[in-house]
């Protein structure tokens, strides 16, 4: 029978899922002595008490996200999870009663509900407009139920399970295989929701579905979800294990990027903690060589100096490691990952913990002063299940962070941005990645959902700091093609602390055109701060137009070329994102170097690039064909090289000087470069010479065809011979 | 003879100017016991020691500001002033020698110098391109000289005075009467420079010129300076006293606005301190009812929540009370203004003090924990020598600050912005005042000087949140006309803590058109935060076009009207600033209310305005006709009412809700208003009715012709009677 699991063995064993009996004892013993834990407890109590005052509000589902019923139901599951924890820690039945009343209100409502009236989703829920949010509900409510399980009577449990939990779990799994039986962050939530309630109820059938997926689903290959992602792909492992296997690379990089990894991290880790507690024999934290804990480390490394995640793919800017999902991720990684003291410094900044064993452990660690700074170094994170589908590299040097994306497509949230990069200094964007075209949960802006400009602008190649060929996006902007390919690492080298370098190739984005881009952050005594070298080499089977934009943020200070601004503005093109750029100005190079400098916040930046005489230099601004003002009207500097077959773009981006609007002093406001020149460019080698204001000469050489670290190279440029080992040379 | 002043009485009396013998004793006794003073001393020592290492660098003058020679000479005078102080406090001859060597290098160079080679200024200096900077040099160098005066030999002093100080003082005064004999912040520096060195040398003739101006100057009325300001105005008192009398109102408001007041504050106060020390009989701090100390208070009140000065007139944004001039202003005001403990909290934020008696006093106050918060309340500052030339009001309520400008023109730095306002929340701009078109001291941008767009854009009426009639600026954009007029206060009332209100009239900007604008910040329980009411009543002799822009900052969320965006952008007009606005979109009101909402940082804002059916609603963006990218490309919402004689614009601006990109929660994202209506608009009264989402009705009535506080009004609107005393009613 459905309640066969409610046996004597299961009764009396709760809480066991996240809180444990022993953990609760331990917490109670420490109360009042662990500041961050105590503070979080007090905040949580205040929050829950205020909601208890309001009473039980379980409205008939009606709205999309941002609307009342959506937000109310969301609040409910968040609060009962907390109330359950408070009942355990404070032993005050007020909280147990609140959980019970809430769950019974849902048990009464749920059997009466049809699918949600809003029809936008490919997998409509009952409480919410999409099964994803119903799954969120169950992940939290399962924890609440676990906390009051033993306190409830057998009859009460039977009612809740029969009327609510079991049909709820079945609806989001068997009832929606297109949602549940898939490799996708949505499905992870579904799997975990079913798994969590299965562990509480000790229901093996549901647990098996959660871990391994449904045995049968009757889904057709080729079905798509709302974001255009494929629903069924043959041969994939499914369920929680499948969602661990597929999207995570061996380095812990999640193929949709950090914004979605952050979202997925909570179900992954909370379920891992539950499995660790209830099914320790699965050794879940050791699964796939410890990929869950590596994922936390990767995610923290995918944030800038002040903790904001780099907005790769469909990432909304401003999401950071201060989000609740990362509080639990950090706490869990600390407790189950060997108590790495660097995590304490992140937890201290977060200034709150999870109210369980993991949060207690980390709060005690902070109290005992064990923390060490979390030092972010350069890191190269492979993408792909086996780590062989490109990756994302973050080069770091002093206050600069360069994010280089040469990954696979990134599932349905991927952008057509092969070999693109963004540059950050002290947590501020210098050369931005636009991010997504969406205002998450802001109802006025398209219901808080993806806006059409996400497709027409944000995903397009021209929206990124990489090359667009012939005004067409990579892979013709087609998901079916893009998702089959990835860029490839050529080499990554962070061994020399003064030269952090990554080179990667892309040969599929434009059939017949091969691209090799090398980006390095170089520290050199003749420059005030580390500079970026950007070498973009293209080999093509015919003549093309190449557009290389730099989405600088800030105010233009000076250019060394003349440009014409227009009396009338027109869009730069008609499609593939070009229709969203106003062409503000255009010019020609004044010399064989083009110098473009700007100020962003209080720092100066200069881009120096080797120009061809026929290059067109375009100043553009985002915002054309934007009838609802969905886009940010930000600027771009675009280098356009027409009617060219093989070519190399060679540039240096310097960060220099400063301006204070309080002292009104401008320091080192000019570039340190007097000339930059490609002095050699063959199939085998490319070399760039930089002459500085101190009249010193720097040379950077890359071996284009041989990336082995122990190969000796000897070449002559002019009458000077260079001799080195490995894939690049700089001096 | 020229050195007659170097008598026995004068020798042995130094330092006496800013530092005094007794002050130095006192400082030495307290060393090591007053944290902020000790810290400032250590910082200063480190800074000066580093410069001493570099040696004496006195290059031949050549560059404009931002260039090497300019910045080097500027550094020199700043450092020798500090070195002089260090010599006195630390009694280490290394510092005296440095001052001496530097002064002798100048004494050698100065007699050889022609006027500065750069010809841009109406009053070229010798060390710098303008006398203004030469005066800066002397203000600081006089202090350095004072510190080493007694330590130098008589012969050394004679050389310095004969070759350097006396000719220097004469050049910037007699040699440049167009600079020196004038009421202007430049002249204040000139007067003070001459006055400071006169006090050190005990030279009565120079002191008299400094205090009262040159007796003869041979200047013609009608001469203009580089900014277009008049040089000679008949009948003005000149010299330091003249510069105290004329530009300061009795409330301490300085007619050019806070950015220039900040710049002038240093010479005003440092010279006042010197006069207080050397000529106590002048009772300078009591002059004009204590205007100097009132000026400090006014200036602090002209800053936003985080200390940034409101950018009235030619103010550069970001200048704040953290600037060095305000450190000395606050220290001096504390010591000579009755040790107001609220100033301690500002000094504590500044975290540094002046190294003299005043800085010691304030540092001791902080050490003793005497500080009280500097609470900024609403304030109405009159403008004009006698306080009868309009003014600037700052309305404050919770985190909101509304700056309402109804002042006189503001001298050569004034803008054509009668009855304009800006709105700030938590130190952020919500409805901005553009400020100036200049990048002060950034050489790449027009040498760091005023850009031509300052005239063509920043000063124009359409660049401000006020009404432009027939696309012409106030006073035809002519300084000669504008400078003759000022707006007039109608009433100001801050007595009701829930209603802070200011109403002012302008009848000269457009002859034949009378304007009365009333702005209020109202706290009402039916609104989440205080809202702004904006009533702009116009009476004209004929039909006109009225444009009322709101320079919102942030991203548009939603409008209740349809608008058309364009495939091609054109400027909004041809002149008077309109040529700098792109017309991005245009629409018509959908109903008798127009609702426009936006998000700025993490808060939502909504403007609700009563519309006429024929209004045009324009979305514009700054940046057209900007060939050098000198302007910030920021947006505007413009209400255009054509072909209208008398009319009233009635609007409410709400601040509401919040959005967090970490929690992704949008709270209270919509306006609380369902309808806003002008229910009465006669010569005598204007009444606005606001209906809220809670279905409550608010009414605001203003008496347009009688502003007396004790007048009883009884009027009937519809069938309801209103009965109140004073100039306005709100309930
Ligand atoms: Ca970023
Ligand atoms: Ca401000
Ligand atoms: Ca202004
Ligand atoms: Mg992107
Ligand atoms: Mg950041
Ligand atoms: Mg501010
Ligand atoms: Mg202005």
C-alpha cells in the first residue's frame, strides 16, 4: 500500500534528512556560544514569527512569477522549512503546529487542483505555473515534514502522504516525464524533490526514480522546452546520477555556467547531504571523484573580486555568492570537504549559516578564528562530462580578472559566443559580457521571464567580445548545430606568476574558417598594472568581413583616429543582433596603430591595436529596435576588417592611472605604449612587438601549430634570433 | 624700502599665521595621544619624506593643467606647506632645509619668467597658465615661509622677499587687476594670497590691497573673463571684504553653488584663521553676522547622504566633503564656531585633520567621544548679498532629498535653470541635475577645461528638470539678462515633519510668462516612502509650447501609454540644447493620467502626471551632436504640451519597493496611486486629488496668490468644503 513505508523502523528515526537527532543535540548544546549561528537563528525566528502572525495563507494558484499567488506559495515553503528547523532546535510546538497546519492546508487543496491555469510552460505545475517551482516546494516541504514527522500521529502522516506528498511526487515525475526524465537543472530539482520526500518516507520506489530516472517515459527525440533546449537525448543516464554525470565536468564546471550552477547547487548539495545522512553507503560526496565539492570550488572561482558570478550565458548580473544557495553550498562543502579554512572567510562575509550541523561547524570554525583568505588564482575549468569539450579559463593578476570562454554550447542557456572574453578589475566590469535580456521576477518586464531580446540580442555573437564573420552568428545562430560543437583548448599556462595565458581554437562556428585566440595577463615592470594581450588569428577559405567588438564600460577619453558622428542614427545591420546596435560614429585608422582610451569609474583604460589601413572603426550603442526598452543602452567599439581572408587582430588592453573626483587629480592618464606591431605572422608563428614609453621593446611570440611544453623553438625575426621552449615566448 | 617690514618686532614672532608658537607647544605636548591627529601627521610625514627623496624639481613653466610642469609646481606648494608644518611640530631641520631650498629655487627662477606661454587665460600667471593657480601657490607658500621665517637668516629673508614674494604678490594684484579687483572665487584666491604673505611679512600696504582691493585698476565695465563672467561691475566693494560681502547670502549660501563654494572655502577660512591669529581686532569670524561659519554649515547641508555636493551650476559630480578644503573648513568651524559636536562626526568620517590648533582640537574632541550625528534637515538657503535674491531649498524626508533651485544666476558658473530640481535617495541620484560638461584636470578632455558642450548643453534650460518654453532657454540663454534676475520664494514650510514644502515663482525668464512651482516631500501612511508632489503652474500672455523633462536615471520598467520607437534617430531640435538630445520614442497619453516607472539601482520609482489628451510624451537621450563624446548618454522623459496658454503640470513621484539581484525578489514594484487629478485650478487656488490603491483620497491645495501663514481659506471643490489656515492644505 502507499503507506507501507510508514513502518515502526521509520517512525522515531526523524529528523534524519538534513537535521539529525545527534546534530540537533549538538546544536542545542552550543546555543548562545556561536555568534553567526546564534544570529542566523535569531533572524530566522523573527522572520518565521512574523509569518506565523499572518496566519496560514494558501490561495488558489493563479499567477505567474512575480504575482501574488506565486510569491505567497513560494514564501510558504521557505517558511515551513525554517519553522521545522526551529521546532527541532527550540523545541517549541508553536513551530510544529505551524508546519502541520500549513501542510494540512495543502493536503486539502492539492487533490482539488487541475494543472496551473497559466499555459506558458512546457511542464505546467499545480501550485505554480511550472513543475520546476512545484519541485522547489517539495524540496523544502520534505525538510519541514522530516522535522515534524515523529511529532505527528500516524494518522496525520497517512493523510499528508496519501493526499499530498505521494501524488505530488508522482505528478512531477510520472506525470511530467518531459520535465523529470532529462538532463537539465529543472530536472535536477524534480529528481531531488522526489528523492527528498522518498528519504523522509523511506519510499524505495520513489527514491529509485529520483536517483536513476523513470524506466519508461514515452518521450520523443526532438522535443523542445520553452528555452529551445532538447528534452530527450538518446543514451543519457537520467535521474540524479544522470544530472551529476552529464552537466558537470571533472573540474566541477557546470555546462550552463555559474548563474545556473548556483541555482542547481542547492538541490545537488542538499540532496547529497540527505543521502549522506540516510544512505551513507552511497558515498555520494565521493561520486565521480568528488565532483560535488569540486563544483562548489569551481563556482566560487567563477565569481569576481566582490563575489558576483561572471554572467556567462544566460546569467543575470548581480547574482553572487551571497545568495542563500551558496550559503548552504559553502557550509556543506566545509563540513563534508575536509573543513577547508578558506571557506570560512567566504562564510564570514556571507554572515549567516544554515541552521544544521554544517552551519554549526562553519560558525564554530569562524568563532575559533581558523579562517584563511579565499585566494582566487587563475584557473582553467574544463567543460563536458569527460572534460574534453573546451572550457572556461579565468586569468587573474593583481586586481584584474579575465574570463575566457571556449566551452561547449551551454545547453539551452548557451550563447553563440565562442572565444569571447570579459575583463574585470576590482569587481567592476571593464569589458563586459552583456549577460541576459531578462529581469528575473520583475513582472512588468515580460512577466519576469526571458525577453525576446534575449534571443535577438543577448545570445547573438555580435553581443560578445569575439569575432562575428559576415554579420552572422556562430553556427548560423542555430542551437541544433551549436550544441554539437565546442571550442578546444590549445594551451593554458599559469606557472609563470607574471604571465597567465590561455589559447583556444574554434573551427566549427564558421565552417571553412579557423580561429585561434590567445589571451594573456602580463605583469611587466614597464607597465603600471598587468595588461591584457589579445591575439586573434583567423584562417579562412575565402574573403570575409570580420567584426571584433569590445564592449567597454565607461566614458571615452581619447582616440588617436578621427571619426565622424552622425546627424541621424541608423542600426548597424538588419539581423543577428546587428539590428540592436545604433551606429553612432565611424572612422579609419590614423596610423598602423589604433588607440582607444576610456575611463571607467576611477580608472583609465587603453586599447591599442594593430590596424590595417582599410579597417573601419565603429562606435556603436546597444538599443536600436528595442520597442519596450528592454536593453541597456551601453556602448561598443568595433573593429571591422572587410574583404579579408587570413588575418590576425593583435591588441593590448592596459589598465592605468586613476582619477579622483574628490582630489580632482588625474594620474598616469595615458597608455605606456608607443607602438604595437605584428612582426611575424605565419602558419607556424605569430609575433607581436610592443614598444613602451620607456623605449623598451617587448616581444610576444606564439607557436601556432605546436603546443607541447617541451618543444624547443628557434626563429629569426628581422636579424634577431629567438630561442625558447614551450608554446609561447615573452620578454 | 621693500623690506622695511622685516623689523625686529616681526622677527621672532613666527609662526603666527596658521600655526602659532603656543599652538605648536600644545601640539607637541599631545603627540602620540590623539589618534586621528597622529595618523594624519604620520601620513603627512611619509608623503613629504617621499618628496624630499625626489629632490627639488622646479621646471620651466610650460603646460596646462594635467601636464607635467603644472602638476609638479602644484605638488611643490602643497608639499612645502606640509614640510613647514612638520618642521614646527617635529623640530627636524630636514624639513626647514627642504622649504628653504624650494623657495630659493623659485626665487632664482621667478625673476627670469615671462608670463606663462599658454595663452588661454584672461589672466595668465607666471608659474601656471592662470593667475588663479599662481595665487594657490602663494597661499600655501606663505604658510611654508611663516614656518621657517625665524629659522632663516635676515639676508635669506631679504632675498626671498625681494626676488620672489613681493614681485609675486604684485604681479597677481597690480599686475592683473582684471583678476584681482573683482568679486569672484578667482579673486578671493588672489586677495588671500596677497593677504597671507602680507601677514607673514607684516606688510601693511599689501594687506590693505588684500582686504579692500586695489584703489585704482583702470578696468572697463563690460570686460568678460573666459567663462563669460563680467570682470568689472560698478559699485561693488572689492578685496577680501568685498568677496565676503557680495557672493555670500546671510545664510552662508555662495552664489556660484556648492562646488565653487567648496573651492573658495579654503582661502576664505585659512585667511580668516590667519587674520584671527595676527589681527584679532578685526573679529573676522563675527563679520557679517558670522557668515564664514554659516557658510560651512550651508555647504555641509548642500551635500547628499554620503557627502557628495549637489551639482548645481557648474558643479562636477563626486566632489564631496571628503575634499581637503572641507577638512580645513570643518576643523576651523569647529574651533572657532563653538565646538559644535555634530562637526566631530563629519571629521571622523574624513579621518584626517589639519595639522594645527584647529585639527588638534577636533581630533581631541573625537578622541573624547564627544561627537553627535550631523543630522541634515530640510533647509532653505537664501541667495543674494542681502538674502533677497531667491535661494536653494533642500527638502529632506527619510532617505529622500529634493534640491530645489530658485536662486539668482550664479555668476559666470550659473545655469539657465530657474525652478529646476533634482531628487536623491540614499545618496544616489533619482532625477539628476546633469552638472557640468567638463572633466576637471583630465587633459585628454579639452585640457581638463570647460568643454564647448558646457555652453551648448549643460547650461541650457532643456538640460534641467524645469520647463522650457518654445524651445528657448531662460533669458534667451543670455548671461547679461539672466544675471540681472532671480526667482522669488513664495513660501517655505518645514514645520510639519510629514510635509516639507517649498514654492517659488519666476516671472522674468520668459517675459509675459509667469511660473509658480511648488515641490513637496510628503510622508503619508498610505505610501511606502515619502513621495514628491510637483505642481508647476504657468500663466502666459499667449499660446506656447511647454517642455517639462525629468532626467530619470535607471531602467524603464513600464509606462501606461503606448510609444513608438524609431528606426532612425534624429535630434529633438536644432539649438538651445535640443540639438544634443536624440528623440528615441514618442507617444500620446493613454488616459488622463500618464504613468512612467523605472528602476534605479535596487529601488523602483513611478512618476504619475495629469495629462492633457494632446500632450506629447517623449523619450529622449543625451548625446546627439557630440562629436568628441563629451556628454554622458543618459535618458530623459519629456512631457510636451503644445499650443497652450495657461496650464498646470501636476505630478507625483513615488519611491517604492525594491529589487535584489541576489534574492531575485521584487517587492512593491508598482505605484500606490490609481488616479491623480487637478480638481481645481484658478488664479487663486490649485487643487490636486490623489486616489490610492487603498482607495483613500488625498487632496493637496495651494493658495496661489496669498502666501501668508495666518490667512484663513475656505473653498468648495465639488460639494466638499475645505477650510484651513496658511498657504497650503494637505490631507
Ligand atoms: Ca561581471
Ligand atoms: Ca550624489
Ligand atoms: Ca544644474
Ligand atoms: Mg553572453
Ligand atoms: Mg562586482
Ligand atoms: Mg552620493
Ligand atoms: Mg545644470
